[in-house]
C-alpha cells in the first residue's frame, strides 16, 4: 500500500499511515510539528495540504475516526532506541554526566518540553471527548488518558512532583504558572488516568490486524504496575512504610491483572535462543509485546545496530558478574561452576544463557553490520569499535542481510525491528518484587508464576525459598539480580538504583571491564600495550572510569530546566527547583 501523509494545518497531528510490511502489517504515526522542506522534500508528491478554512473544531471532532487521527500524534513521542543504561553502572561507552555525578543544570530539557507538549495534546482529546457516549470515541479518549499518564511518568521519574495540567490552557490562564504538585499527587494522577483509561481501552484480543500496536487495557495495567512499584519502593527505601504499602498493593493488583488476562506470554519462538531473538526481527508482534516503539522499512527506520557498533553500548564488569552460573549460584558462591578469567572464553562458560545472548563470546563468528553475508569473528575492537570495557554487545544485533549492509542513516535506515517499551517479562518481575517488598517474603508458587517463567525460557534452575536459604542468599537480592539481567540494556537500571536508594553506593564505584593481568587478554592487542598497566585495578581488571561520585542530597532527582524556573520568576511566580540544584 502506498504511504501517504495527510497534513492538517489546523490540528497538531497527522493521520494514520497504513502500509504493508514484508512479514506483518504495522500502523505508525509520524508527526511533524514544524513543516520543514528538508524533512518532507522526498514526500512532496504525496502531500495533501488542507486549508485552514476546511477544518475547525466545529467540523472535526465528530466521529471515532476523527479522534483516532488526533490520538495518532501521541504515539510519536514513544522512546526510540537509545543508550539509557550508560546513565547507570551496567553499560558504558564514554563518561556519562548522570552516572558519574558531573551533571550540571541545563537551561532546557527535551523531556520536559516534549512531555508537556504531548500532555497538552492529550488534554485536548480528553476535553473534546467529554460527554460523548460513542464507544469508538471513548476508546481514543482512553488512549489520550494513557498517554497523559505516560508523559507524566516520564517527568515523575526524573523530577519527582511536577506542575499538573489537566486541561488545555489559554494564554491568560493562571494555571500557566501552576506550582509543582507533590510526589503523591503526581503519582496518583498517573495511576488514576491509567485506571480510567483501562475502562475505555480494548483488550489485546480485540485489536484488528491494522491496529496492532495501539494501546490496550493490558498496556494501561502494565504501566500502572511499573509506576506503582517505582513509587512503592521509593517510599519504602525512605522509611515511608504506610505510603509504600498503598502503592505496592496497587503494583500487585495491576501486574496480577495482566498475568490473569492470559493475553500475554513470553516469546519462545526461537527455541533456546528466544531471549536474544526477542530483541530483533523475530520478536516483533509476539505475545510478549505490550507496548512497542514501532518501525517499518521505508517508513520510519532506525540504525540501532550501527549506533551500538560505532558508539558502544558495552556491558560492564558489574553486569557481567551478576549472571549466575548454570546451577543458579552467584559466581562467588561456594560450589559455583564459574570457570574463572584465564582464557578469552572461560568466564562465559556454564553461565545463565542470557549472558551470552546479551554479549558475544570473544572470537565467535556472527553476521552483523558491515558483514551481512559472511560471518566475522568478534573481538572488543573489531568489528565493534569501542573496546573500553572489553565486552561485546550481542543484544539488538540484527542478522538482516539488507539492513546490515545499508549504513547508518538515521530515520532512513533500514532496520525495522521494534523497541519493546513494556514487555510481559517486566510485568512478571514487577509482580514478584511487589509481593516480596510488601510482605517481606514470597511463596514458591508466586515465584513459579513470575521469575521462574523467565528462567524456564533460558533453561535456568528455579528460584526457591529453600535454595536461597541453603546457599546463604537473600531473596531480595536474587529478585533484584533477576530483574537486572533480564532487563539489561533496556533502560531500567538507573530508575531501579534510585528507587531502591542504592545509587549512592553503586554509582560511585569504578566502571570496570575484562580481567587483563594473568589472562589471555594480556597477550592480545590493544590490551597488551604497556599503557594498559596503568588502566587495571590491583586485581588486574580493566578500569574504564575512575573518580565517579554521587551526592545523595541532590542526585536522586534531576534539576528542573533553569529557563523554566527563571520564566516563572520573571512573571512573579515560583517553580521550586529540586534540592541541591
């Protein structure tokens, strides 16, 4: 089907774009808030510019189709592939100001500006849908409520409480200078919006093939489980038990609703390698997908494999050491099957299979960017070009021969596998953690319907209370470990460290990589260069970054954009900055 734009100059959105994709049909919405000739030059023949005189509020907001067009814009702000975990301790490419404590307040923030822009669009849809009983219209009002929650969540996780705007503001509206709401009010708005959205949204099973990827009841419940777990553990780690339990109960209820719906499941379509293939083409539109950032060749592509190959999204020693051995033991535990560091491959042997589906065993032959036909041996410095930890990314590395030979071209790139923003595995982890944090314990039955489903997919032994007790482990640590390795390099780690209040102990640690001294790495370039003698710690591990810091008095929250604070002040109002900034 030929792709067309329909640009409506009087409304902040464009319409649906239906297209045929080689293995599936997807629906995307790509909005351009500013009509730039350079951005649209290649599509001139498909433009249909409609006069402002033809579309007004009075003529437009009539049908479900109208509301659907408006709702499409809200999808445009969904997160693309990025490098979020470099803001934590499990991924590294170059020193990162968030993770190493060097962040300085900025005048503006893309997250702040774009979130409030989409919140305004969502408010407009909600207002236009007030009093309408049409089920189709209400469905898209439900989408608007979901996205209002989504964008407030993006603000909450960084800044805490923020100004809450729930209507379309006019130029003289006093709420233009609304004060910041408290954390609780912000969280409650998000969760209330998600609950109202859930009542209006369709089930996953009710989506037509052309609407695959649109927001469902499951997406609303899954996001609620994320937000409620975040806030529940944030409050618990700061001594607010009563408030914490309220949100932990909500996290349990929301995640349980997704589990009990039967609409979702873990991707197992690629056998023992299903975890790896979930994150490339094979995993698209699987039952594990609850909300994706969707791509399609020649419509909107991405270049994530080229980005990760060139810039680096390298696992760190911290992440590597979290993977259990094949018996389910930490590598430091008595009786572990860990094989040590002597050879290039020894530390990868007899480990949780997710380790070697997330990072490549050195020397392994694979297809990858620039090597679409003939497999190439992988080493930290070739063909990957960032070798500062010595580990080689495998997650997100496509085997598509066409895209792997197409170059790094931004939106015009040919990679089309989706980014999973909410997947069923996260819901299972949310459920297990919320149960444990609320009750101080979790039953083996609850482990079996959550964490052990993840372990079954990769052939790992079950986590049980007896196993934890007999090996001197702690259930909390094992639940957190499972979350980190399952969701590795998906952008969750910084939020987890902040809500657990462990960032102050974890982030100041040196970023480390492979062991060089006394191993095969000491004989291989570039690590055999004498300069590396000064780059290892006393135990011989490569140190990629030293001197990191974290100030618990301020670094658990990000600074608000200083231009916003100044704008309030210049107009006789106050937008309170976060402490310490």
